[in-house]
């Protein structure tokens, strides 16, 4: 098959699978692509006094919210915003619709393709596994530690805070570095599940029973709304005085809490 023939075949396949019908607001466009339920991905084109606007019906983001998948914060929120930004689109926080800004008729073909690409890519938010989210959380915390404390600390992932505390491996072990006089090591547990919170609390209670003063135990909570953490378990840990700074949305204050727990200099971020 010659390139021109192949191009014509592809154009025929794509164009033949697109359905456009008139609706009160303008046009409903059903694409050749399907979502996980088998429904064709559809969007709407409307004309305004200043140009054209494209939007979906809001069902997909509402579906994510109904499944308790956070879309306005954390890793998925960042991915959603980044995907839509590349497609020159945004999502309405009230209606949960994905929309474009108004654009001129001359941009209609390119903007339509970009918008459809965004609708396809945002479907991958459901495929972002807990391990990926956990990995990003770890990377973000480590980056914040390095920015704040620099060579004042030494970071060891998956380590133990003391040789006789090997049964309680932490996600991150922070040790004093250059110039950190009187500072002490800290075992940091990255909490985005009930199991991880229980792990941190168990380590903390054991350290308390042994009256250990040579290191600290901290649990960094990822999200302030704690949708994946039981309020009862959080209350239990809080009442037992487990240090639990909350990271997302207040990273610098979380770093300050760590500094105080580990007796590190309260160095300003740079």
C-alpha cells in the first residue's frame, strides 16, 4: 500500500467513526474512542459571541469523585491539571465539566483534536496505582527535605534508625549532617494508608516504652482530608502523641515540625 492510500484509509476510518449531531447548545461530537465502560468519548461544541467553546458533560470527573479518587490535590490532581493544560483546557470545580476557553473559528480543527486528546488521557487517572502515588509522595518529601536542610542532613531510604530497632524499618531515615550539632536521627513513615499509620504508631510506642531519646519517630500524613485513613486510627495515634505533620498544601510547616522533632536548625527554605 502506498503512503497516500494508507493515509486515505486512515482518514476514512477516523472520519467514519465520528458522529456529529445538533443539540440545543450547539453540536455533540462522538469520537472513535471508547472509555472503559465501552461508551464512546463525547464532547460538545458551542458557539458564543466571541468564538467557540468545547466541553464534556462532567460525568467522568464526577465518576472519579464518586470513587473517592482525589482530583483536586495530590498526585492525581497534579496530573489532571497538567494533562488539561497541555490540551489548553481546564475543569470547572463546581460542575466537574472539562472545558476549553473561547477560541476563534480558525483554531477549531487543532483545538478539537487537542481537547479530545485530553479527554482520552485523563482516563488514565484511574490507572494511577497506589504504588505510583506512594512513590511520588516519597519523592516529594525527599525533595522538600533536601531543599530545606541541604547538607545538614543525610537521607537513607528504607533504613533503620538504630541497629537494635531493625524490626521497624522506616520509609526514610534522616541523620544529622554537617553542622547539625545536637541534632538526632529520625525515622519517618510516609502515611497514605491505615496500615502505614499503624506501622508508625507501633514503632513510636515501642520507642516510648524503651524511653529512647537518641532518635525520633514521625509519621508524615500525605493529604489533609485523609480520605484513605480512618479517623478513629488517626485519633488513636494523635492521642498517643505520635508526631504527624500533614504534608500536602503546607510543606514548609511540615518541614519545620520535622526540624523541631529532630532538633535541626530551623533553616529557611532556599
